C-alpha cells in the first residue's frame, strides 16, 4: 500500500523522489508517529485517548512559556531547558492520570472523557497565552526538533523510529505489553487471571500523555515557536494511522510495525499532495478519500486472511 | 472414607484442604448465601449443585477473592484466608475455571495458560520459548496432543478451550480448583475428555469442586455432592449412597 502510493506519486510528480523530500516525509511523520505510539498503548487495552493532540499543544505551550527568553510574554523564570522538559513530561503524565481517574475510578466512557479533555486543554491553551505565539526559545530547547546530523538526518526522525522499535519490544517481550493485549481482548479474564487491570490501564494513559508531551517538545523545536493551534486536528490522523496499521479499535489486536507503515503512508500522502499541482482546496478531500481507501484495503486483506486461517484449521 | 459424607463437619477428617464455616453474603437486601459450611479434600471431587440463583457462583467468588463475605470463615490448609483479589487466591493455589472460561480469544494458547503470570527472566523479559514448551507439555498431559500451543484461542472448539483452562490449573501447583459447568455446551466426546481431565487432576492430588447441572455426570464423577437451595446448604451426600431423586429433592428444598 505504502509502496503503491509512493510509486503513484513518483509517476505523477517525479520531483518527489529525492532524498530531501523523503527525509522531509519522515520528519513530518515524527510527531504523528509519537502520538500514534501513545494511542496504540491505549487502544490495545481497549481504550481511547483522543486528548493527546491537546496535551501536546498545552504542554508545548506551557514549556515554551517557561523557557522563552522574551520578556513580553515569557515567564521570565529562565529555567534550564532540561528542567522544563522534565516538567513538560510530568504535565503529560499528570494529564494521563487525570484521564485515568475519570475512566478507571469513576468508570466514565474513555471516549467522552478524552473528548472533553481534548476540548478543555485546547481551551486552556488559548486562555493561557491570550492567543499569543511563544517564540525566542533557547537553542538547547529546540535542539531535538531542529538539529540534523550532518544536516541530513534529523534527530526527531531517529527518536521517532527508535520509539517505535522500543515500544514494539515492550509489547512483545514485557508482561506490561502482553497484559495490555489480555486486557483489551477480555478484561474480565484478565482480572480473573490476576492481572492488575486498572494499574496497567493507568500506565497506558500516562505513557500516552508523556509521549504527547515529548511530541510537543519536538514540534516546538522544529517550528522554533509554539502557536495555540499546534497539532490541532491531528487526532484524526492518529486514528487513521493506527487502523491502517491493523490496530483494532475494539482492543487486544495490533502491533507497532503496521501503524509505522500507516504513519509513513499518511506522511507520504500529505507531502505528496503538497507538491502536486492541485488546488489547496482539494487537499483535505483527496486526503480523506485516500485514507478511506487505505482502511478499506486493509480490511479486505484482513477478511481474506481470516478466511484462509479458518480454512487451514 | 467412612463418615466423610456426614452433615456434621466436626466429624470430617482433619486433613480437609478447604474448610468453610458459616459463610454468608448479601447484595443490598438480597441474600445470596446464608450460613454455608463445608469442606473440600485433596484427591477428591466435590460436586456442587443447585438451581440458578442457588448461590453456587457467589460461593466460588467469595472463596476466590472476587467478592468479600459478610460473615463466616474460610480456612485453606488450616490457615484462615480472606482474599481481596483473584490474584491473591491464585497465589495461594486456588484456580477457578469459569463458565465463560476466562480465556482471551485474541491470544495464543500458551499465553492463555500463563495469563497474568508470564514467566520472565532476570531482566523482566518474558520467556516465550520456555512457556510454549511448557504449554505443549501440559496439553500432552491432558491428552490434547493435536493442539498446538501457538494456535490462537479464538479458533479452538469448546472442549479444547476447557483443556486450555484446565492446563493452566495443572501448571500452577493448584491445590483447589473450582470448575463452573465445565461440560456445558460440549460435544459428547469432549465431555468425556473433560471428565478424564478432572480425573487427572484428582489423581494429582488436587481438590476439585465440580459445578454441573447434569446430575448423572456429577454422581458419576464426584466423591461427595453438596446441594444449595436459595443460598442455603440443604445437604452433603456421598455420591455412592445417594440418588438423583434425593439430590433433586435437596435442590428444591423439599428433602
């Protein structure tokens, strides 16, 4: 699928096939990729975290406010960037805890809780800055998002691919990862078997929040500024990448490798469309249709795979 | 074995693995279980029968730590127990095979066997290969030679699923196992297999509590049969000395 789209773009617009643009695709995919990883932890446990893009926006903004050297809108605290990053990750973790509190303790549906948090934290972002943009960020703060090794390989790309590898390892080879599958597949069975269902779910949401904060740091670095609508509307692509990659929205099924392909596919589509000679008014329509095609194709192959497995038993 | 089956628990052998005294549970104003006392022994199968709502499931859930009792005492090997979670009861060697079997269809056989207790090496990494081998060994012991430990459980038949659930109990040095309707909805040859597996457990020294609606099956498999009616114990009988008619009368509370 990824190959088909890539080839299609190359045929229509040969200029896309350059190392520079491919690196560009990877770099633009890094934020989406980091959010997707957090979402997959929640999805495997049979939950959703719709709030991650707002967590990203909020933590990035507060982080930029804390670290900005601009006296007009910065906090003036002049905290070391490392401390700020730790505070951002802590905020992400705290938002994850808050989500879990409503979902696990009060047993409110995760969809509604995180949808409300999506709205609320985007709102807090507006209020916090009076809709100002934060810039004048110190070099060591923006390094992760903007530095490229040899001017070619961005650190953010290494980070995002590395995170996929590590999280796939966690899913396959740690009891935390395996327990998530059990919880998403059959929560009652998981509980009866002695799995600490609530604690595992809490961890998944905390990871999702922290990854969002990490994404915020990377994105702030890349743009060297934080606007109030940072990553707004990304949740749609996060879901699309997960589903294209074979993660079940019902929980218990999926991995990290498939969605990595989904992330790259979406990055390819976005970048491809931006260099194509088509009206910008068409971009969203084409993107939506292409994503739909991708999801349908994935489902069709899955149906055939199920039939094949059933016939061999 | 003389005297095993009598209604007065004080005369039962001291070696009882599980002793339950005056166990009661109510949910709000509904009495689910009222003053139930009984014992279960190693190397024995105890049949547990009663109509729907008689309190069988509540009894199992109280002992396995899913619910907390309102009154009564539970002793396992002469130690008083009051589990807060199923995890604690499993750690003490109590296994429950629920009617819906508590398996995860999305996972493979070996992983269901080790569900909640994955074997890990010193670095916290799970030992997949070792668990697959152990699972294969267990399945063989239960006579499920054709079943591969790497098959996804969702593709198994009902009888094979029971086998997976039972093999779990075999591995974990289980002392006491509750089986809630293990033969329900199975094909005839699968029922025979499950009953054989119960026999394997019994010979291995496990105390089996066997819940079933099929009285013929219970009388043929169990050493003793205890009967609940509307949350109360109406009798414990030696399986060889009772009849279906008597059990039915106890079930209806008319004995």
